[in-house]
């Protein structure tokens, strides 16, 4: 089942612009995944209630709520592009530029 879920979630990863994610941020549902992590792996862990992995990643600061600095930066550039994966009730995001090896603005 996990392999099927992984394939399904892989197909659900999509680019998003910050302006589309603002409503989710307002309801405190955005989770930032560091570029070094596999967005789909995090999604599978959340979808399957793998609490141990999720807690470990939170503790290691590999996944977290957006910082005030990130929210401010993204709000000043509403066309900021991110990779996103919806795992109800959360929206997992990664900075597209950081993933591509370009320094974030």
C-alpha cells in the first residue's frame, strides 16, 4: 500500500505560487520541508500517521511551520514559486529555487 500511496503522492506534487497558498497559511496549515528532504516521503509519513518519523523531523528542524521571516519574504513576492503537496489538512511546501540550487531571494 505504501508504494501505491507514494506513486499517488508523487503525481500530486505540483508547483504553486505563494498567493495561492496564503489562505492555507492563514489557517496555519502550511508546513515547510527543507530542500534536502523528499517531499513525497514526508507526505507518506504524514498520511500514514508515522508519528515517530514526523516527530524526529520536527526535532531535527527538517519540517516546520513557516518562520515569520519566510512569511514576510513570500508575502512581499506573491508570485514566489514553491513545490507543494496537499496532505489534508496540511499543505507541504518546498522552496523551488533552493531545490534547483539557486539561492533563495
